[in-house]
C-alpha cells in the first residue's frame, strides 16, 4: 500500500546529492515502523496524510497492525484502509481517543506527535499517552528544531521559532527527569525529529516532579571571575 509514495521518500533520501533533512526524517519514521511486526501506531495530527501514508505502508506489510490517526479537523478522506481508524478529536483529549479506538489500551508501538505545536498541548499529549506506549515503543516528535524559522532563514517566523524551542526545552526536561526510562535521539535540520524510546513497562507514567535545572553560564563565569580576582589580590595561585 502507498508503495510509490514511500519509494519516492526512500529514493529521495538515498539518491539526494544535498542534505534533505525533511526527507531523512520521514525515512527514519518509516524505517522504525517497518522494523516492527504488526505495530499499533497512534498518530496525532493528519492534515494531508503524509505521515498517515508512511505508517499505513508499514502496517500493511503484516496482518495484525493498526494505525489510529487523530485530528481536530475531518481528515477521514486522506486515506482508505481496513487497518486505519480516523478519530476526529482534540488530540489532548486522551479519554475521547481511547473510547473511540480501544486498541490503544493494549499498547502502542509508535506514538507520533505532530498536531498543535504549542508546548502546553504537547505536554498533555505526551503525559496523557505515555502510559499506553509499550516497553521498547517509541515516541516521535515533529517540529522541535527552530533552524528554518530563525531570522533570515527560509521560513523566517518568530512564532514558530520560539514555539519549537519551547517544545525542545520541554522534551529535554522530560528526558532529564526520566533518564532511567528513556533513550533520546535528535535529528536536527528541517523541522527536526526527536525519538524517545520507552524503557519501562506498559502503564508506567512519566515523572513530572520539578527538578533543579541547568546552572546559568553567565552567572557562573561572573562569580568565578570575581573569586579569581580576589584570590589573586591575596597572592593565592589559581590553577
Ligand atoms: C503539521 S499538521 C500534521 C501533518 C501530518 N502529520 C503529516 O505529516 O502530513 C498538524 C495537524 O494538527 C491538527 N491539529 C491542530 N490542533 C489540533 C488539536 N488540538 N487536536 C488535534 N489535531 C489538531 C491540524 O488540523 C493539522 O491537520
């Protein structure tokens, strides 16, 4: 299913003579999906269905896989498959999604977060659906790099630049707070792709305890220079 569509992506990645980070990121998601037998995939954000078709291609390679896609708009026309359930809903409304697609209760292999790109919304999606991700399952996040939206870049846009950075900082904090149950990989360039792999049993929640955050570089160097100055005045040698 959607073989030609996927072939274009794979060929685009392998044969491209310049770095095309967007294509590489689609290729990464497809590779992950086809590496799993009969995966259950939950996709948040459908629009024209690029990711939907990539995941359906992977799901159709076996017999028991399922794709559940959620969007606040009616995107039910973007694909057709007996293995596809489209749920029209706010993707942060976990209860509504679970009621419409109960297959999620038995565990998700891949969760793809690509709906409303605001940190509060992403937080609700991640914390809400994380317990339903299987041990060894992965969570992909799109729109986590600000590069294309920075001043003078091809999509120069302050709103998306700052929004994407907020999401990236949030995911980094989640990783810091839950380092015992997560692996993190980050493909930079284009809109960016983060993959979190869950290393904890189905049902495990993410800890959202506030932790001490990184110490500020400017404050540290200012403090350090003033100490050094005082020690020099006292004739104490500093290594
Ligand atoms: C970036 S697009 C998704 C692109 C898609 N994953 C792809 O690769 O083709 C974002 C989608 O999120 C949807 N969306 C926006 N706010 C939402 C919300 N609160 N709940 C669910 N979907 C939402 C939009 O309608 C839009 O279709």
